[in-house]
C-alpha cells in the first residue's frame, strides 16, 4: 500500500526559522536559502494527498499518532 502524505508548515515565520537554523549531517549538502525556498515552484500531484499534516500546529508525536490513526482507518475490519 502506498500513502501520499504531505507535510506543511503553515507558519511562515516558523518555517523560515527552521530552514535557517536546521543542521545537516550530510557532508557537502548545500541547504537552500530562504529566498530559494520562497521561489521554489511547488507542483502538486494531479490527485489530492491522502493526508496533509501541519508541523506548525502539532507536535511530532501528535503528527505520528495522526498518521498511525489514518493508516489504521485504511485497514479492513475482520
């Protein structure tokens, strides 16, 4: 089973803070600048995602529970 999950950060200030302060353990990785992030063209798929999670309004643990609940709801009941 494939599940199309989109993660967003609806709080622009928080998104910028995260982008500008995130650390990477990938040697040689050049992180995009905030300007590059703002000008990046997002091209959504032709079909809506199965689930959209907003990282600005929920703690990662809550997001994981939402995802688990969604997956559980897809399982057929015996």
